[in-house]
C-alpha cells in the first residue's frame, strides 16, 4: 500500500510537467528520398517482484530522448519504436532493465536494487552493520572523491559529497580547515555548532592532520539516534573517519603522485600611471572650478601620487627635466595646467612581486601493507606541498602512519598503531584584509625598487609597506606536530555474534610559532632597530 501511495505521489508530480511537440517542415522544391525502417508503437506493463504495478517508471529508447512513464496501472505506450531498439526501464530503488523490442508487448518485472542495502557502514558505538539493518541516518562518502583530486584538508572532500552537510571554506589559504555544519548548526547561544570529528575512535579538532590517502572510509552520523553515544558535543553531527589497515595477502607496495595548478582569476584592470595622473589631476581642476567663489582650492602638485613636488613619486614637469625622457620616462599633457608632464609608470610591478599567477600543488604518497592469517601490517609516508597565490605563503605537510595486528589465539587479536604529522602554514605579518587593501592601493607612480634593484621599503603614507621588502624583514614561522598512539584488542566471545573490543589511545598536539623583526626602514623615516622577537607555544595531550 505504501509503495502504491509513493508511486501515486510520483505520478502526480510528473503530471505537472509541461509537454511539447516537435514538427518537421519540408522545404518547397526539394525532393528528399530516404529508405527508413518502419516504426511502431511499443506497449507494455511494469511490475515489481511482488506483482504490484509500478507507477511513474521511466521507459526510454536507449540513446534517444524518446520516452514516457507508466500510468496508474503500470501501463505505458511508447510510439516511434523500431524493431531491435533497446528499451530502458528504470525506477528509484530498482535495478534498471534493458529489453530488446521485437514488436510484441512487454511485460517487465523490476528487481530491487540490493547493492545499496548491502553496503557496510561504521556506526557510532563501534563495529559495522549493513545499511539494511540500520534505522538511523548515516551517510557514507564515496571514496572515489578522495582519489580524484589532491586535498590539503580531507574535510574539503565532503563538500557536495554528503547530503545535508554544509562545508564552507572561509578562506582560500592552503591548509585552512573549512566549517563543517550539519542541520544548519543552530544553537541557543547563537554560535555555530560544527560537526564532531572522530578519527579511529579519537576526537580531533579538525581533519587538517589526516592524509586523505590514508583514509579508508568517511561516515556522517546525522540524527540524534546515531549520535547519542557522543552526547551534547555531537549536536552538530558526527564525522567518523577510519584509516587504512593491513589486510591478508601478498605485500603490496604502492606509490601515488598527484600534481595540479591553481590559476588566479582575472581581477580588476587598474589604471596605469598615465591614466591615473590624467583623471586625478583633472579631478582637482574640476573641484577647484566647482568651489570657485566659496573660498579654498586644492593644488595637485602637493598631493601624494600625482604631485610634482613629492620626491617619493616619479612625476615632474617636463621643463627643466628634459633629461628624464632619455632615461625612459614618459610625457603627457597636464589636464590641470596645460603644461607637459614627465612621469614613470610602475603599474603592475607591485602585483607581479606580490602575487603568483599560477600556484603548483604536489602530493606524494608511499604505502606498504600486507599480512597473513596470523598478522597484518600497514605503513605509509606522505608529502603534500601547495603554493599560495601570495608569494612566500603556502602549506606543507609530512605524514607517516604505522599499524598492525597479531592473532594471539583464534579468539583473541591484539592491534596497535601510531601516526605522526608535521605541517607548516606561513602567515602574513599583517591581516589578510589589510594586506590586499594596502597592496592594491599603491599608486602607479610610486617606485617599488631602489636604484640597485632591491625592494624599496614603502610609501611613507602606507605604513604596511612593500611586501617584497618586508617579506625578508618581518620573519614568521610556525609548525604543528600531531601524533597518535593506540593499542587495543578484539575478543570473540561468541564468533560473529558477541565481540568485545578494547582500545586505548593517546593524542598529542604541539603548536609553535616564532616571530622576529630584522632592522627595517620606512621611506623618509629613520631605521627601526628594535628587532622584536616572540615565541608562542601550545601543547596538550588527550587520552
């Protein structure tokens, strides 16, 4: 009865779709003679394995758009079908069938698709079950997602891979952890409730320290029933991650290498020095004309960027500076005074020294695993390196894993393992917003280079300075070390019926950040020799 009601609902939805017709129009005066196979009308009925008719099943001629759906009684009529055409019949929850049309009515019996029901998933309280036996909401990510691309953070692979899960990348910096939120993430405090991440039974604060190539499976526990074992901290759902283990068989040595390129999108086209001078000085002229009679005026020659009296900007009147033309300076007519200006164009040079048009990503992974009926082992090494769009930043990660198991008795197996990850993510000396705002705001008449070709410190009115200069002056480095150790056993009290699992784990987190400022000097200012230094450390151990 439920199946019929669901089928009726599907039929009502499909009946709301619009229909159309296609017409062929012949061209007068043109005779087209073709020999075609005679077409007929294919009729039939679609039922399930219990004999119930299936309403709304799709019936299509394979390789074409010629199709229809079954009616309330499971019947269908499909016109313009030739003998020998392959008819495809499909419906949600059933295996798709293909039948060769011979001119006779079709009697189709759809079989249940049991592959989805036989899928094995990991549950929150340990162990695994077939999906058909589950009454809770658990989604399993397709492992092919991890194989098809290189990820700095395994959490990024969940984006668009699991229904009901919202994965938001709050920054484009390589190695950053996305916000993973289930069911909207609403809380009574107004704070976001991120999903709880559990890796091999150990709660983690992110998935940044997991090599995606080490992952065997990812399950997402969605509803209250499946997450109940984790209590209130699982309000935002639970992400269960299982890493790869050794398997019985021959020793398998595997090496994988992935490489990719990230390209910056085309941004805004900024004015070159000539256009900048023209419109800026014209603005002062128009402003003075508009303010005439009201008192006060503005002199463009004293302004930053377009002024001819500012030594830190390469703008002069041509009169008396004719020699600069031979040094590569350009000339233009001043819209303010009508005189000739001579200037140097540095537009785009700051951007080229600050940003990468393309950034490379490389991912190396080596694994060795094997075993027999008594013992199994698995070990792996990984190296990931992703350049950032900002010169001097990026993300690097080294990872290693080792685990094994040994069957002491037919009913008792001991197991253990360890993982180690080191990563670094260089930071800017100022905030990201300030960095982009300041570097994009540099005027194209300002020379970012000294006469010897070394980077100029900065425009004296932009204290954040020239990134090419401060990159080697305001030094910063950081590193995160994460390691896990686990030891456990499996005791078969009643084989395949009653099993006792025991596991003890230790998770160690170590973060260190060092900063040191070399002596530096802003343009037209005295040298800063304070040489500030600082170190920040954070360590904790979780059992």
